[in-house]
């Protein structure tokens, strides 16, 4: 996956998250960003990477996003790997 496609997936994930009234407050609380900051940073690849990192914390969130977007369940992780910091090894 190239970086442009990964950023598009990240933006789709952010839009899905913003439309989820139950999950958005969890994201805001765990990241410490405000809704205004989300809007301001939506075009930053590093921020989109953090959105995908958050999404990957729960399989139900991944499947919910992928089902809504019509994507294979592996796509968010592929997108994450194409964004800044995605090449770092996972120690978990």
C-alpha cells in the first residue's frame, strides 16, 4: 500500500470514528486531543497513524470500521504500516 492510499484509509477511519457517538469520546480521552484539534490535524500523516493505532486496539472497532467502509479486515493494519512509525517492530 502506498502512502496516499494509507492516508485515505486513515481519513476514512477518522470519519467513521467521528460519526460514532460512543467511541469518539473514548478516542478523545485516550489521546488527549480536542475535537478542534482533530479537525486541525486531520491531514497530518502522524495523526492518521494514531487514529489507526487506536482503531487496532479492539477487533470489534476494526470490524465495525471495515464493514462500514467495505474494506477487508487487514486493510487498516496495511495502511498503518505505510504511515510514519508503521515500520517499527511490535513488541507485544
